[in-house]
């Protein structure tokens, strides 16, 4: 999950190879899940916080990366508490939050083009079964790029709904959002073709 | 040279271009016409984004229907909405993205990206999120992202439509100064002042073709006549 946008820097975390960081994330997330417990979450949180500090980011940046999860967490906490007790709730939700924070640190310290190169290299063997690594890398880039575009479209649709006095109408929000998102996708397709990116 | 030979184009039952024959050799060519007249379709024919229903479009002898990839290396395209054209999260990455698969080293890519961002006044924004740029800066980025590939022809489909007067004039000034041949589709008649050749499109046909002042007079007459009907 790539949530943040690259922020240039010269720290060791910034300078580490994208492949090493992705491998580190894989190992870290696997350990978090394999040894899921409140203690593991605490150790993981200390480690991730330390890396944020090492990369030159403060607590505010860390919290900002996981803030979008707040509604999801609020929804999950009572359910997990009820089914698995407080320790289970802390373990499951804490694992999710710490893993997302770790993933966000990678996108904060790594250029997307470097990540795409790694993805394309990793997928190179899959070319034998018809997978085009560059096309998969392009798909990832477009997905990352779509996040702020759709967020801005949603905000505009919300404003337009309010301006028309239809604050509680789901249709007045969803219809323009879907139509504009599809139109945007269409235009991006044209732009990619025009730039010769998929030739 | 771009050669358009006997081109017609339909979207379903609707014919949007009809019987177009043109040789485009001038370094500055404008295209004007009312909304829905077919000028954007004409622009899209030039780099193979649209393939004609009948007839053919040749770019230095290459048929856009058969060698679209080759044509697009020569003919770049800029849209009116830069948001749709920007693919990567940061400014420098978006420009660099155009150079993927070109066999350049990382240093060559970085040098070319740095050079073009500097020329377009975006040097200080290289690592900024592209979606946070102003509209004018986004259009400059869209231009930089296609010009970094050093095309021979630049087709711009209403590139100043979403810009304020200052940014519109800035982009117009940049287009004026380009070494490339430019085909500009626009509603802003002031941008075409002094241009060598301007085509007027009306209901899918070229109804005027000449120096800017002559074609603009014809277009204004056409619009005036429609208003008085």
C-alpha cells in the first residue's frame, strides 16, 4: 500500500535501493503477521517510528500517513474486541496500522520511477507467460496517480452537491463522481497513447 | 511534412470530417472553428490517435494507420486538460516517464529532465507533487513532458482553455519560440496573430485556408452570419 508522496532527502533511508526497501517491507510485514501480538506491534511501532526519525520525518508525518485509516479502525475496534478480546484487537489493528506506516515510509523516501524499475525487473521472468512487466509497472503508476485525482473529484462533487442544496443526496454525489472518473480514465488513455507510452 | 489525403471520419452514424485534403508544411499552423466543427478530430488524426474512416494521413511518408508508434515519435500532442496528461506523482518523474524505453542511461535522463524543467521555469519544482501545481504550471509540465522527447511536430488541442490571461500568454509565448513545427487548435484568436497559415473548419470541412488575418476574418464573418440567422 503506497500512501504518501515522495519527499526528497539525503538520509540513509532515502539513499537505500528501492529493491532493498521493498524486501525489508516484505520481511517486516511477514514477521508482524507471523508473530501477531501486542508486544510485536509495540516493537514494530518503535522500529518504524525510529526509521521515520532517521529519515528526517516527525510524528506528525507518521500520523498523517495512517490518518486515512481512522474510520476503518473505528469500525474494526469494537468488532475485534468483541470477537478476540482487547489483546486480539490491538494485535490485528496494530499490525495493520504499523504495516501501512512502514509502506508509507517507502513511498515517502523512494521515487515512483525507482519502484517501477524494481517491479518491472521482478516481473521480467513472467514475460515468458505473456505478462508485460512495463505494462504492470505502468498500471501501478496510474493507480498511485489516480488517488489525488479521485480525491479532488470527490471534493468537487461534494461542493457541487452542497451548492445545489442536496447535502443528503447520495445520487448527487456518486453520479458525477463516477461519470467524471470514467471520463478522466478515457482522457488518460488518450494522453498515454499520444505520449507513445504503450506503443 | 504531414499529408492528409481524401480523409473523412465518422463516429457511428455522425460524419465529423469530410473530404479533407491538406499538405501541412508551414512551421506555424492554426486551426479554428466552432465547437463540434471537427477540429479536435483533425488534430487527433495527425499523430494517429484517431485513424480516418476513409483516406489516409502520412507523416514524412509514414501512414498513421500502419505505423502509429513511429508517427507518435515525430508528432507530440498536448491536451487542454493537463491533469489527464500527467501520469506520475512528481514533476521530474512525469518528464522522465516520457523517456522510458528510449535506451537512455539514468544520467542522460536526469540531465534532459533537469534541462527542460529549467527552461520551462519548473526547475525548483522537480520533486513537488504534480497535482499540487497551479493550472499554468501543470500545462507547462505537460508541454515539458512531451517536448523532452524532441518531437518534430507539436499538436496542441486548446492548450490555453483552462488558463488565466497571464498563463495563457506565457504558454503562447513558449509555443512561439519553439523550434518545432506547431499545429495549434484554439478558440483564442489572439494567439494566432501573425501565424503563417490558419485553417477554418466548419461542419467537418475546411472552409478557409490562408494567412491568419484572412482566415480569422472569414471565421468571424461565418460566426456573425450564424448569429444573424
